C-alpha cells in the first residue's frame, strides 16, 4: 500500500512564517506513466507538478486555476503544469523522451534539460484578465527559479525545495517538496533562525528517503519557531478532459476544418496534452459536430 500524496500547511511564530510541505510520489509516477517520460524529464516535470500542487493550494477561490509554464532553450523545450485550489494538478513536458548524461554532481541534469529561458506563472482568479508573473530562469533546476519568482514577482521572500528520486527501474521512488515564506512583518531573529534551519537541510529526496513525512520535514524547517499545523490537503494528478470537452474544442475549430476531416472519411483521434488520453470521433460524430458548429 503506497502512502497517499498530501500537502501539509503550517504557520510559525504567530504567522510570521507560512509553510507548505508535501509528498507527491503518486502524482509524479502517474505523470511518468501517462507521458512515458525519460528519467530527467520525469524529474523536471515532477518538480514542477510538486510546486504546482502546493501553489494551487494557496489559491483562495474554488474556481481559481494556476498555470506554471517553463520555456527553455534545453532539449526538454518546455513544461506546463496547471493546478486548482483543491490541489488537483496535471502537466506535460514538450519533449518527454529527452536523455542527458548526469550533471557534475552525478544527479539528473534538470538544469541542462530545461536550459535558459523563462518561467510564467498565470493565475486565473475569475477576473477579466488573469494575473501573469514572468521571470527569467535562474538555474533551470526549478526550485531556485520559483524562489526567485516569489521574491521578484510577488515580493515574498521564500525558500522552495523540490525533489524527485528515481528507482533503478526508472519508476519514481520519492517525490515531494516544501515552500517556506516570510511575511512582511517577520522579525530579524525569526529570519535568522529560519535561515539557520534551512542551511542544515540536505535535500528533499534525502529527507523522504529517510522516511520523513511532510509534517516531519516542516518540523525540521521550522525547528524552534513554534510551528502550528493548519491542515492537511490531499493532492493528486487529475485531468478533467472528457469526450464532451474535446468535442467542444473541435467545434471551436470551425466549419471549414471539420468539413475537411469529414471528407477524409476516416475517424479522427484527438489527444489530450495533459494526460495523454486519446478520444476518437467517427465520421458520423464529426457530422454532428459540424451541425453544432454552424
């Protein structure tokens, strides 16, 4: 029985700090299975999915949606992850089969796979225009890039840790992460203690490998800072695509293109980027969609 994925939310020192930690092994393994990602692509996508789940849980409104998009010069080309306020998350890599030698530390070279580029954080909060924050990638390793994003775009000093550990058979052994944020009124002594705690941390994956839970990871991060756990939220890889939703997208293509598909007299297959499910539509179904498109 594998442990379910979940996020723990906490505060410390009378809300001078807010913190999130999670385990996301099932999410990352589901994504790996859906997209047949290479180890380095699994690690990159897994880190972004892990961040997305925690950042999704920060959203206030039920219908709010967050999209994290990385566009880079590396062979991975890019990653897209979306999450909702219930921490349902989904995502894909543009080039999921990318293979690279390990980096100088002998680890999966996520930075090399991503390359130089930009991170877009898009929050659709039900307003006319979505909020878009854009920063330049700092390392392409994703955690540092998000740390930089929080500091520059949201003016929230943060520390982000993300990790994915692969097993010998290239399945996901461990995945998880944390986000710790300082509120504007944080006292100097609190900041110093937090920095001291952070400096002692090896890596997210080594803590998970030692069997530490998200709660225990937060205890290490917030040691001596009177941590209070607020709640625990389940998180999962979830795609809301369906044959009906894809049909709506086909209708939006317009009459001309649907007519061309019908003239070929073959059923068409449409693939969902996020979960890689395919939906097929017969010629008769296409004729019905054409009628609806008029």
